[in-house]
C-alpha cells in the first residue's frame, strides 16, 4: 500500500453519495446514473483520489470527482477508453 501523502486530501472534504449528488445533479440527474458511473469508473475515481472507501462506505471528494468525470468524458469523446487514469485509443 502506498502511504505517500503528497496528493492526499483532507478526510473532512470527503462526503457520502447523498451529499455528492447536489453538486453533480446537472450531469447525473438520478442516483442510479451516478452509481452506474461509479461502477464503470471505480478504478479511475479511486486512483485519482476522487473516491475512497472507509469502514465499508464509499466517500467522494466533490471537486476531484467533477474534475475526473470531465477527464473521463473528454477521453471518451475523443475516442479513447480511460484505463486507470490513462487514455487508450479505441479503434
């Protein structure tokens, strides 16, 4: 496990899913839509620090989550598949 704290965000900045929803409702209008996105992009969200798991719960950093969602969308719009924070071109 990597315990480097250079990119760590304060734990108090993380929120649960119900608190995240209002900040992303324009893009993810339903709870199911954001849950689907999280299932599809769990690795990217975790690697980037947008999502963490503590005591059996997923917690989200609203600002980082929005940034990563934009990065994922940009990569997909360009024909790239996002793999662990990297884009791989889809043929």
